[in-house]
């Protein structure tokens, strides 16, 4: 029985059967606020509306049981503002008993037949189309999820949040994702966006690999800015001397951009390198970018700085971030 007592050693007592429904809920799930009658009615109305919409979009493509599970989870996520299964179930508006709702969520999440292409992609396409954007600002990131797992995600930056578009979960505790994985996701997200769409993508130093930079440079309407290491080697021409970024950085306190450099010993480029002074860390941030000037480079330093964004939703495949860093230093006006 879920949440029967506050610890596993306390026995279940007979007085439970004399409690009201509200009191029973508190005993069973002390960590969850009871759902009042009015809010439950609202939840049921929302659940019915979502179920109807899901049937329009997915009817005949996936099982009805999956549609009801999705509606349960979507309603619970909206109303509980939490990713905890128990809290989602409590605010889901479903008619099944509470323990059954929790089990339904667990079964759906663990079901190997739940596929990204059939269950999630249709909504991503609808969301992208509904935003009516003329420019798509993407962020690529790797996060630790669950036990010994990492998730590589490409999301759409929208109103200070990142909406996950494509993702890949794989075993691992730390370290960078491979260029092969990154390129697979980039190809996937490219197919989701309108042909010829203007795209700006940002990432940290994990994504400055030569294969990835070359791929982005090959997309005629894509711009990029990725953090890179201070010991990265560059040179100003095919015959120029190789130097590290740290060696050619401006003095402390100053920011600068140097264009038309060849990047790494593989001679990717020419690319542009921005040296941005981080006052808090008292060191430069190094960016490899396609932006020609600082004015245009207003991309959102939160995506490429050392400061990590807040992770609102853990242990789910839908992650939402809030940027916590001022973006006034960088310029495609993320805000």
C-alpha cells in the first residue's frame, strides 16, 4: 500500500476504517495535499477535454488505454505542477482509485511499446507550428537522469524556458556524449523544423567537436555559439602559428571577438571566437560562433556559461529549464 504510514515500521491500525475520506487520504499519502471537491471537478473537466483532444490527434494510432494514461499524466502535471507520480495521480482528474492511478503512470512510463514517434512527436509538431516563430533558438544539453543514466536533449528556447524537442537516454555516469549521438539528434530536430528556417543553436563545451561544428556550418540558415576550452588551438590562416585561446585572450576585464580563425588541428573553419569576460568567475568565457560581431552574438549566455539552469522536472523525459543568467552580454535576443 502506497504511503500507508510515515515509515515502514509503523503498523496499520484499525482506527483507519473510522476516518473520513479526507482523513484516510492524509494517512495514506501524508506528503500530498488532499484534493478538494471543487478542484477535483475542475480536474475531471480538464481531463475530459484533454482526452477528447488526444483522441482527435492520436485516435486509431495508439491504444485507448495509452490515450487515457497520457490524459491522466498531462492533467496531473498541469494541476500539481510536479513531476512526482503520486502528486500527478492526486490531481489527474481520473475516476480510478488513487493507487490505480499511480500504478497506471508507472506502467505507462515502463512500457517498452511507448514510442517517441507515435506518442510524442505529433504533439511536438503541433507545438512548433502553433508558436508561429520566424527564428528557432535551440539549446543542446546533457543532463544526469535516474540512476547511471544520461540524457542528451535539444530543446526550443521560448519565453525563458526550453521545450524539449528530441532526446536520447543512454547509460553513463559522467563524460561527454559522442559526436555520433549529437549528430543523430541534430538530424532529427532539423527534420522537425520548416525547411529553410532560421536557426540559432547554443551549447556548452561538450558540443564544440569538429564534426558537430562542421555539420552546423553546412546548414545555410543555421547560426551557432558553443562554449569551448581555453586550451583549444586556433590559427589565423593556413600558414599561421597555432596558439591556444588562452594565449590570445584579451586582458582581464575586457571582452573581444576575433574572426576568421581555423579551429583545432583539424582546421575547421574559418570560425569566429568570442572572448567574454565573466566578472563573477574572474575569467574569460570562450565561444566558437558564427556571429560576426558582439552585437549579433546576443545568444543567451545561460546556455553556454558555467552557471547551470534550474531543473524543474526530474526523472521524466520532459525537462523544462528556466534560464537564471542575464543575457545582456549576448545578442540574438533570447529574451
